[in-house]
C-alpha cells in the first residue's frame, strides 16, 4: 500500500465511495522495472511515452518521467472498474483524482508550465501521441520562489495560480475533486496533503472529444521541470449520503425562493 493510503481509507470503506482504480507501481501488482508502453512486461493499465518507466517495483514503486521532454502517461485506462460515464453523474456526485508521492524536479524558469493532471481525453487512434487533458489543473512555477504552484487554467499559458508551499524535489499528495452539476459540467477543486482547497474553478465542461466519457487519469510532463515522479495513483467516485443530498436540495429550494421573491 502506498504512502497516504491510511488517510484515504475513509473513501475506500465508505458506502458512498467507490475506488475505480488504484496503483502503487509495485511487483505485487505485476509491475517490473522498465518502460510502461504497450507490451508484455508491465500491465497496460498504466501506459506512457518513452521516458516514463517504473523504478523500484520491488520496493516503494515509482512511475518516473525523469526527462525534459513533452511526454504523457495514462493511468487506469483498461481497468474494468473505471468504466464510468461521467455525464451520468448526478448533481453533487464527485470524481476524485489522487496523485500520491508526486515529486516535481527543479524548475528551469519561474514562469514555466510544468505539466497537467486530471482526467484524460484519450485519442483512440494515437493513444500515446495524441491524448490530452479532458479536465483538471496545471502545475506551474509562477512564483519564482522554488515552490510548485497550481493553476486552475489548463490552456498551457500559466496564470497566477496558487502556491502549494511544496518545494521542487519534495514529495506531496495532490487531490483534484470534480463535483458534477448533474448537467455535464463540474466544479474543479485542488488541494495538497489533505489540506484546504487551493484553487477552485466552476462550471467546467470536460473535453472528451477524442475519447467519449470514460475515466482514466492523465499525467503530462511539459518539460518545464527536471522530471516528474509518482509513487501512487487513485481514481474514485463519491456519491453524497442522503443527508448531504437533502442539504443540496434545500439549498436549491432556497435559491429558487430568493429568485421568486
């Protein structure tokens, strides 16, 4: 079990939560040290372009890009449990994407976009070369203070973003929470190490133009840092308890009452 699993155990055991895919890149899951492209050596649930490889599979298990190249990896793409159509999620239901033990190498310039994280827009005709981000966030180096920043905009142009307080080269856990409005759009929130929300973006419609609406995780290194490494990944859905749904409904009724007034 990868670091951070104890803190996340409530999600896995809750009746309102469903873990669709998780991995720690270890031998116990069938991983060996080496590349993660299509092939017989490593499970095809995790695939990545050339620089991505698994290291220390007999120990902690790490997915590493250790490169300045523009490369991507898809996580959980063939796992049977992740076949969830996100457009079918009701209001208040969530998709939770967790990157455990994420390490971003030394940033080469304060304004660089480092990479993007979230759900993949998988290109069936060119899976490794053409897939892109459907919805999520961007890692940037905007502060110039030696820390990783998170930018809710994912248009490859860094904006102000929020300082994670995590220095380059230091491991941290990144959580992206997508909350459905029931009509196909999501509120996107990010947090680090189980802390308070860092960034929020409302009413975001995922771009599934290449892949349909099934879930898989996305990790893309833009080459703005000296490599990205990851010790674990988890993809989950959360359905609010009936009491939470009641509160949501009461909130909606209150809004309607104010409008009528």
